[in-house]
């Protein structure tokens, strides 16, 4: 199922207080690879995960990583940005 998302903009919810938005460009048994990504530490803001993602939809993804590898064991959910309820 993840293979169908390659090349598209996704939201990756992590078990830690991080959320990542970006273009999914690769997957393997251990990692997801995103490009032009916003890896956001929710401890840095007072907003909720959901509100942060909705705000990113409204204002655009604030790229702070050209490339990021995310450990699959930390992933709670991967969602196409187009599948978000407020998109």
C-alpha cells in the first residue's frame, strides 16, 4: 500500500512528538524516505498535531529538510495530504 503513495505528498505521524510532511520518494523494510520535508517537533509549539497539519495545508509545507529518512518502527500513520478531512 505504501508503494502507491510514492511520489505524493504525505503526512507521517510518529509515535514520538514529531510529525513529518513531505513527498514520499522511497520505502524499504526499515525506512520511509521523504524529500522537501517539514520534520516538526510538536514540543516546540503549543499547537496540536492536527492543528499543525491543517495550518501547513493552509500556508504550505515549511521545508526544513531536503531529505529525511524515518524509521518505520516509529511510524503510527501515513496519510496522503489529499486524504485529510480538511484538505
